[in-house]
């Protein structure tokens, strides 16, 4: 006999008792630390603390660097995602693995790797310093580079998934009508995967905004120059707990807003 809608609803409503307790404990484990921030927040002095020069400077620097890092990721990440999704070539699996390494690599290790490449005695940094006088470590540019390094895989994975899910018949139709590869890419492919690019860029921006390990290792922690919001939280924990909580609340609010905006794309609706 076919299963009716009421029977399906009854099945969904019956929750195994053996799963309910660990599920509830898991939920509490994930939400209690966030609730702790809200409970301990200095709500009475929050407006004053939000307008303190150090907070505003760190917030402005974080927003600027995260935005620039996202632009760098889009510029290089979208073509790389297209290459992985559309082109068959030897070693593609290896390239994909290398692209996703920053997702699992400890950020501090990423910062050390960046120093070995872009530092004054690094593989490229020494040449940049002696030839052009360009120094990247412990500068605002270094912050952008560190954030782009750890955030780009998020964009690449999102865009590659969107490209694989897009209907390639539109691109084939454009090719049969005489459109070149560049025209097809800019006028057909990009509009098809634009929502995926936008979602990946937002995730990339959020990851860049919260980056800590690679930033402090490669760019340092200089107020007004390289001290982003996560670094300011780390420094404030040693001297002013309330300031650290306020900075953490700002990052929490940004994270919640991003997840809420991407819910329909990344989280299955009930």
C-alpha cells in the first residue's frame, strides 16, 4: 500500500529516544558558549565601548582587509574553479587537493609558509625586496595576503560546485552560435553561476574576517596597521575582558547575519 502523507508526517514526528538525549546535549554544547557571550556582555556600557577608537580602528581595518582579500580570491579563484570543473587534465585530483589544503592546514603553519615565501629572506620576498623595495610581512598588505590564502578554498569549492551543477547545454548552444570561449564564459557561464559566486564570496569574506593564526604569524599585531578584530580580541583578553567580549559580539553578529543570509543556499530548509 502507498504511504499516505499523514503516515509520513507521523514517521517524522517520532524521534528515537536513543538519539534525543545526545542530540540535545550536542545542541547545548554548541549554544552555551554563545549564550555565555550574551550573558556576560556589558550591555550598559556597550554603546560607549563600540565607539572607542581602538574598536573602530580594528573594525575598519578588518572590513577593509577582508574585502580586499575577497576581491583577490574572486579574481584568481573563479578561473581556478572553472579549470577544475570544466577541463580534464593530468593531475587534476592533485591540484584539487592542493587547493583545499588551507582548509585543514593549521593557520599558524600557513603563516609560517607565507613567511618562507614572501619574507625578506623568502623564495620570492627577497627578490621583491631587493628589486622593487616591496616588503610584505608585518604590513597591511600582508594581512590581505594571509586572509586570501586561508579563505580562497571556500570560494573555489562553492564556485566549482555551482559550475558542476549548471546546465552545460547553454554553453554548448552559445558555442554552436559562434560565440568564442571568452564570450561564452563572460556572457553565459558567469551569469549561470552568479549565485554560487556570490555565496562563495560571502563565505570567503566571513572566513577572512575571522582569520587569526596566519595573520598574526605573517603580519604581526600592530594597532592600526595589522591588528584586525580577532587579534584585538586576543590582546584585549589580557587586559580588558569586557572589551574582548564586545569585539567577540561584533564578530558573532556578523557570522549570524551571514548564515541567515545564506540559509536557503547552504542549509536545507524544513
